C-alpha cells in the first residue's frame, strides 16, 4: 500500500474478544450500508484489507480515475492492531483468485496525497474503528526524557551563600555548615541562624 504519513496510520490496542477479521468485516459493512460504497474484504498475509470505491461522483475519481480505491490495511501484531489508509487500484478478487494471492498495485500519483487529506472518509473510518474496538489510538510519541533532580544545596547561615550538599564549611565566609544550636549572645534566645536581629531582645546579630 502507498502510505501517506502518520496522518493515515494509527495503532490500537486489541481486546481479547475482538479479532482483526471481525473488525475488517464490520468496517466493510459500515462503508457499504452507511457510506453507500462498493466494498470488498480480502485476507492478506498479515491481516485483512478492506477496499472501497464510489461511483463517478466520488471526489477522488476526478483526479485518480474510476479504478481508484481507498484501501484500509489492518494488521495484527500481538495485542495491537495497525490501521493504514491509502489509495490503491481496485483489485478484482475473481480475477486474482487463480493466483492464490492478492497482489496490490499502488497508484504512483503524487496528487493522491493531497486528495486523501481533503477527504473526510479517513477520519470517519478511524472514528468507526475506535467505536467498534472500544479503544483510543496508542500514542507513538516518545516519553519525555527525565532530567536528573538538581543537587541539594546548603545555605550558609551567616552570609547566605549556596554550598554543595555535604559541605562542612561555607566556601565564601568559612562558617561551619554543620547544624548546631545558635543563641543570642545577649539574652540566650535560640536562633535559626538567618536572623539579623534577635527576635526576643532586638540585639543586632550581624
């Protein structure tokens, strides 16, 4: 299938009670009954492909021709379902049956990218599948890198300089950074170490 970027590729978690086969046939029924499109569902090596096409009034036929079809490729890997939407030539199943395999011939038309982006059908397909699968697409964005926490610092009680954790003396004034009881020299009030004046008697400490 000719891919058109991540806009048309999504990955969903697949519940144990839902198979890729059931999802493919449910999508084909939705496109047939709700969208009035000609559909066919084909088993592929890695899953299923649902092709759909409209009549001469279909928007993309003006650019890509009557044999153009939108293909929905569905592949299951473990408990994940990858859905990829793109343009392909309509494949006649009866004519291909004798070969024992389905061979796709992508439309090598650059303008198909713009056409697909103008259609609402891809979003309708994804919306239907999200309802049927009862799941939201899995985000493929990488997890944000975790930055190492900043090293703790010790503030000097005398001059206010920042020192590395574990430092025993202030790098600026040489004051001891080891925790010790501080007292007001005038009244004996216990201090935190950052006071300029004693909170009890008002004596200037620095």
